[in-house]
């Protein structure tokens, strides 16, 4: 029987806030910049404790990215903070030219990603950002699964030399990563071992995939669940070792079908070991205003959708 220890529920953005504060206490080179959303990004504790290292740039996201790129020249490690939509879609040119192209050590912290932003609606619910960021040379892309892992990932970002896109969210979700777990960029975590189907997920869909594996177990199906917290660089070895056993894969993400985690897995398998794959993702549409739970159900990125995808892909073996 699959049993996962849960340490309560909390939003992943708070994990970023705690990680940033810890970095501030341990590394004097860490700076923080925010585009008028300090409370929403949980950067207020850092601002209060280190006001001389916090820069409120206002609603000027492009300027924030350019300032951060300049700060790295003096050896500083700047974290920029705003909603994922404004962290990417609004400032793609500045990220491409001033950060990725010149390989600047900027950490782009992007909150309120995906549909689970909820009631703010389609204008804020970016579902294309993973694709946009992973296509940039030099960019590392991280999508942690819960509060603890977001804190660990934030701390790991500062130790990594080069630009990083760190994506997290607004709603409270179960905490299942141990607080003392070691976060290694580019190294996936196998949460549940199985033999019949591989489920590879990131972000909020990791917990949904755990729930799906528990439901599949009741049907006599053994599902392997992999938390692919780093989209780029992808842990190819973990994927290939798993599918060598299961012979099929489901990818689950709070992102568009195009360009996300699923595409990265599909490209890997196409080059190495073509196998049946099913996607759990948003199918070429914008979101809308609603509660996170209702939106996940409507746009088919909920637990039953992972179960259905697993059953379908098994039937294709």
C-alpha cells in the first residue's frame, strides 16, 4: 500500500520567501528586487531584515530584469520577483538579451504560475512560460513540488552559477518533501517505485500524480511517480531507467501541452527509445477566472485525468 508522509499544507511561494530570507542571512551577495508585489511573493521578511539589499522597482518589470543583470557584474546574486506572467511574457526580450545571451547570474523567481492563480483570470494565468524559458540557451528551469522543495530550490539557485527560472504558485498544497531533503539541480526524485507505468510530473501536479498512483494501486496497477523538479537540464537517466521497466509514460504539468515538461520527455524518447506517451496538460487554450480546484477539473489537469491517462497509455503498450 502506497503511503506518503504529509507535513501539512502550505503555498509554494512561502517556501521561496523562507528560502530567500535564509539566503539573505547566510550570503551577503544575495539581493532581492520586486515589481510591486512584495507581499504576494513573500519577500517582505527579506525586505524588513535587509532593507539595504532590497529594491522595489515598481510596475517596471523590464527595468527590474535589466537592473538585476547589471548587479551581477559586481558579483551580486539578484533574485527578481513578480508573477510568472510578468516574469516572462512581459520581459522576454530583456531576459533573452541581458540575462541568457550574456549568461548573467540572475535568478528569476516567478510566482502565481498556471491556472491555480485562480480568480485573477486568463491575463495572469500564464501557461507558456516553461517553454519560453527552457528554449533560452544558458537558462536553468526549476518547478518545485511543495513548500519544502521550493525553499530548498531557492537556496540551491543561489549556489548555481548562471541564470535560473524558478516557478512556483499561490495555493496551499500538501507538503511531502522532507524538510532536510537534499535538492540537486538536474536530479529527479523518484517518489514511488512501480512497474506498469511511469508518471513524470512537476509542480502542483506531483501531488496529483501521487494521488493517481494510489488510485491505480486499488486497480492493481503499479505506477512509478517521478518528481521532475528540474525541467532543464532534464534528468535523462532517471527517465530512461524508469521507462525501461514500464514501457510507457504519462507526463503531468500545469502548463500548455506545447513546450513544457511533456515535450522535453517526448523529445528524449524520440531520440532514444520511442514509447507510448500521454500528456496531462492544458490543451491549447487560455484559462479563465475560477477557484484553483474548479479550474484544474475543467482543464483536465486533476487526479482523475492522471489516472485516465495512465490507463490509456498502458492500453497502448
